[in-house]
């Protein structure tokens, strides 16, 4: 992902944008590439100055403001600020009580901040420097002073700034910042590299199906390449690498940091596993933070930073601040009780359980078997359905239908387990229960009702609502039928009723490039064979053929409903995703009915 900014003016342009958009908390340092707090200088108080190259926002300039850093000196992308810029920035916020510099342990930063400190000393301004060295991937435990600083710097900056704002001396602020750094560890992973302004290619690439472990924040590759990991497995790696070196202590501050292109949802999914692992190890996450804090332009990646808190570090972590990138509200401090609640999982106790990806358990009952076949065929065509949906929509139709059908199948399975016996088809294609005609149709109807509700809930979106309604209406129709086996007449009537309900809810008509264009010929085909003596399996198979033809014909239609309607004629040439998925499922169901009934109807060809 290439940055939009011009390489030659990138730094000045984004600083100007930041101080304009966030003028409530920050302003530009006069005559320098730097950002300073609206509350600085504060005379008689230590000034905390951080800094580094741009491309890491919110670090470093986004962590400037009342209660956090007094200023940040900014270099070009991934480049340290010059000694002159650091000097001017520090001079602008000096309040007469000295300056605490803190930044990542990189050669350029060390040299330029060091030169600025010497220049300040020559003018009688005392300064101290605390290097951030939290990255466990960049040096052995016995030489932590050689390690680079990454996202854990946030905890060091927060500690130093809070101590300065409460009036601590320069010596005390320095000691506390070193204390926080010594108790902080970070480890990260990358899924894709970043591209510098003015460049067309990323600094490094990650092969499909792989990820980099032990990365930095300057676009460099990781220390090792491994196969891509699931969120739970990645959480294990991150936590293991951090815990290996973490000092003793129960209460920990946790930052799960995104590197610029990782979605908030992915970060939160990973955090749930990180949290569980930390708690299992006897560490109690305290006021965890999840989001972008120290980025690397558009890199896709994630890092875990953990600081072991004592009472003093906790108080400083709780202290209020307001910056463009992070705000802590006054009086909203955490408590040990809240930390214990987080640790015992009570906050997540009411989150619904996640359905398993699959089960070796065979489907119980005809409703479950039909849904299992539908799930299999949609899963097989998931990518194709996503591509069709992406032509005019958001590309999630296949994914959503798989999710919904998994839930529907689980609901039907549960319903089968709650009822006595399992059903089968008679030779004539009618359904029977353990050799006797009873409430067979009504039993199948109840299972489809549960399945439809579950599908709608799990799939979400318009497709979830429409397909869920389709199932529930068919289930309701069978539930209202007379006691006895499932008949063609009962199914045809139920599908006809379901068609009207779906049409009313969606507001569409046949010919407008929706699932109705497959459902209508299917409904018509079933209704036409009522009273003909045709078995349910044979009638369903013939009607499914018509649905398939209807779905294919949507490629010649122009959408008039939903997101697709906005594209007009540009959507022509591709069949509708909803109609296609419905035809696939009806064909899969036809094969199940034919096999169970032994009716001899020809199989609908797989698409």
C-alpha cells in the first residue's frame, strides 16, 4: 500500500495536518520539525521530550499533549531527527527543571539526541536520556542494552511524563523511566511489508501463507520466516517470547499494537487469546490497550508489549493525559478488582460460544442432512461466491453463507438430538419416522425453524435475513401441515409461502437480479407437479434444474436492488451471488433426496 504523500514534503505536510486537526492539544514547535503540547512549557517542571522518524504515528507526535510528552522531535520517514531539530524542540519546552529525553535505541537517534543534550548542557540546561530497549528479538538477554526500542516505548513515555507532571525531579523522572523500561518486553510479527512515500515496491515482501517473526518498526523484515499462524497460535508465540524474559510480578500492563494495516477486529481476536495465555501464566492484564500505537507506515503486523507493574508504576499508568493518539480520563483509574474480573473471564462470560469449523459427527435427520449438503456445496464454492458478490457488493456472500449454514446445521442437529428417533424416506419418496406415520412433517418443520433463526443470526446482513426467512417460512409451513409424512404438496405450499415472504421483506421482484430469480422457477416447478404422482425427490430435482437455469440467466440482468443497483449496466455479465448460492444449495438437496428416496431421478450436475 503506497502512501499518498509526496516524498519531498511528506514530513512537513503531515506535521501541518496534525497540528491543524489536533490544535486543542498540540501545536508546532516554532522553527523546527517538532510538535509540542499546548500545556508546555510548564515552568518549574521537568520537560519530557521524545522523538524519532515519522511513519510511526501515533508515535511519536501523537503521544504529545497534557499529561504525556511535552514535545516530540520529528525526522524524515524512519530517520532520526537531526541534533538541531532536537535542540530546538527541547529548548521550546524547557521549563527550567531539566529535560528528560526518551527514544528508541537506534544509532542515529542516539547520536543526534546526544549532540542536542551536549548543546543544552553548554547553555546550562540539565538533561538526561533513557533509551527504550524493549524488543526481545533484537539482542540476547545478557545484552539488553543493545536491543532496539519498539512499541513498549509507550509505557516508558507514559511513566516518565506522568512523573514529570506530578512534580518529580529530573533524577526521579529518569529513575522511573529506567524502571519502566527494565520491566517491559515486546515481540512482534509481520504479514506484509510497507512502502515508503515515493516508492512503488514494499521494503520487503512476505510470501503467501507465511509470516515474519521478530520484526522491527522501520520496514525491515523479521528475524525468521514461518508458516502463517492462526490467531491463537500467533498469540502463543508472542506470549511465549515475552514471558520467557518478563520480570516477576502479577499485575501487567498490556499493549497489543497494530503496525498500520492490521484491522482492529484482527487485533481484538488475537488479544482474546493473548489475555487467556497471560492469565494462565499467573499474570493479570491491567487496563490493556489494543490498537495502533507505534506503526510502520502501512505494514501489516502486530506486536505484544507487556510491562510488569508495581504500585508506583500503576499510579503513573493511571494518571490522566490527553493527546491526539491516546487519552486517559481523570478519575477513571483502574482497580485491582477490575483486573481480577478481567482475569477470571467474567467480562466475556456472556459472549456466545463459537461454532466449530466442522464436525465428524454425521447429520441426524433429514433436515440436518439437507443442511449439511448445502453447507458442503457452499463451502466448496465459497471463493467463487465471494468473487461474484465483489462485482457489485462487499465480497462476503460466500463467507457469510458458510457461517450461517454452519449455525443452521448445528441448530438442526441439536433439534434432532432433542427428539426421539431419526427419520428416513419411504420407497415412494415420502418421509417416515421409525416405520410409522406421525408428526413427521411437523418435526422437520420445527428443525427448519430453528435452523432458519440460527442462520439469520450467524450470517447477518441482507443475505442472512433473507435466507433465514426462507428456511423459517418453509419450516413454519411444514409445521402447519397435517400430521403425517412430508409430501410434495406440503413442500410446494411451504416454498410458495416462503417466496412471498422473502419478496415482501427484500422489496424485490423477479427479474431484478436477486435470489428471487432462482427461487421463483424453483417454486413454480414444485407447484406445477402437485397432484401428478411425482415423488418429492423427482419433483425437487426437476425444480432445482429450473432454479439453476434462472441463476445463470441473472448474468444478463441489470440489478435494481441493493448495493448492486448503484452500478447499473456495469454489473451485467456476472450472475447474482445470491441466486447462484441458492441454486447450488437446491441442487445439493436434490442429490440428498434422490439418494435417500431411491427414486431413480437423475442427479443434478455439480456446477
